């Protein structure tokens, strides 16, 4: 079986957009196992050095920001 090299994940479409699935490439990239992130939002990737201004800018400009 061959795994795609591109990291991919699937989230619920509605807020709070919890993770449903992450492929092997995503787990290798982030260091998290799928069972650790299932049911959580992508905020699990944020740490103390995360630039929150950038996060807010991305959230405001996201095309599905309708919640």
C-alpha cells in the first residue's frame, strides 16, 4: 500500500470544525497520532509562540467564515 506524500485532514463542515480524519503524511508532519487529534480542532497545533494576529487574519479571510 502506498501513502500519498501530501498531508491531508478532514474536519466537520460546521463550527467548531473538529478533526475527523488525518492521513499518515499529516501525522508524520505534525507528530500527532490520529487518535490524539480526532474530535479536536486544528488549534491543537498552536503553541505559546503562535502568532495570534496571523491566526485571526486567516480566520477573517477564510471563505467559509460564516459562523
